[in-house]
C-alpha cells in the first residue's frame, strides 16, 4: 500500500475515535501495534507505552477517567511512504477540576504493507497538560 492509502486509513482511525466506534478503530491497527504517549506517568497517568491492539481501548477508557476530549480538529495530514504525520488541535477538560484548555498535538503513524498502523507516537506539550491538571495555565506555574 502507498502513502495515499495510509492517509485514508489514518482519517478512518480518527473518525472511529470521534464516533467511539471500537470496531473501526481496531480495524485500522495491526494486532501488535505499539503506542507511545510520552510523559511523566506520576503526573499524567495516561502517558504510557504499550503494545497490542486490544490495549488501545482500555487506554482510551483510562485516559477518559482523567481528561475529556471535547473536540478534536485535524489540521493537517502529511503522508510519505509508510509514515503519516497528523497535526491536531484539541479542546479538553480535566475531570477532577473541570479546567478546560486547548492543546496542539502531533501524532506519527507508521504503517505495514497491509495499510495497518504498526506504531503510533504522540507528541504534546506535557507542561501545558500538567498545568491544566493543576487548574492553571502553563504561564501560571
């Protein structure tokens, strides 16, 4: 498969997440997908690294115990061969304090030859998220 097919699959993945359609999300992923959401797990418990398609739904449920994703906008999707880079803007609310904030994220998807995602790496401003968990803007830390 090529870059265009991978880009289409990436959009299906995010559409499935937005609709909370587990079957669509899982269909986009390789059985042994590796997911990395870097950060300090003590401060942000949903920052993890794991392997396995079946773990992604549990991870999403665990994350939603702490953070509500109110809205996600896909700003750009760039595909080159087996790699797709997604630029996102999110509106989020911290469950514990109802603090709402906005966040830009970059997700990098790696694909296998069957147009299945084999790796997802997420990049975000974790300082901004830690501040929100504490009910503050990052500038106020």
